C-alpha cells in the first residue's frame, strides 16, 4: 500500500491488492475494545467519569470508527484506487487508528517491541496483528506530520 500526502493538505491511501483492502477494513475490527469503559476503570469512583464522560466518549469513538469504515467501504465499492483522508476528517481517522492500535495491544500485548520473536511470527494471527499495528502507527505519524 502506498500512503502519501495530497496537494490539498490531506493524505491518501492507495491499496495495491485485496490484502491492502483487508488491512484497511481491519481498522474497525481491531478496535474491538470498549475503550471508553476501559478508561473509566482507571478513574476513581467519586469522579463520576462513567456517568459524565463515558457516554460522550462512546459517541465520539463509535463516530470515528463509523466514518472510517464508511469511507473505506465506499471507496472499495466504487473500485477507487485510493482512500482520501481530508484535513477535516484527519482527527477522526487518527482516533480510529488509535483505537485499533489499542485494541491490538490489549489482545496481543506487544508493548514497545520493535520486532517480534520468530516463534510469534510463525503464528499468522499474531504476525498479521503486529504488522497492522505498525501500519496504523505509521499512518498516524503521517497524519501528524502532513495533515494535522
């Protein structure tokens, strides 16, 4: 997959094959965690985090994932050669990618590993999740550098 900035201040993702489309569609699937509730568990009970903040976070997080999933699905159905992330949508994409990375981390516990052990790479699910997480992080970095 090729990822590059656009002339109008966005970013475009150019999938080269079906695997690339699968990686993009995995963003929403990797963000499986109920992140808002998980964050609420880190707060003390007296803060009323669950009552006040969690509903708004849930709405924000689900909105980010919905926007990204729809953009990817629309581009794929139209047989487009690229998925464009506009400057206006960059925060939603960044958030969805972050949710996906956190979902992968909560399931696989990669931590700060720059490389996997050979035995971990032999397991296709673990190796694929690791590569998706690295890709999501790279796209986030490009969003920060060129768009946000």
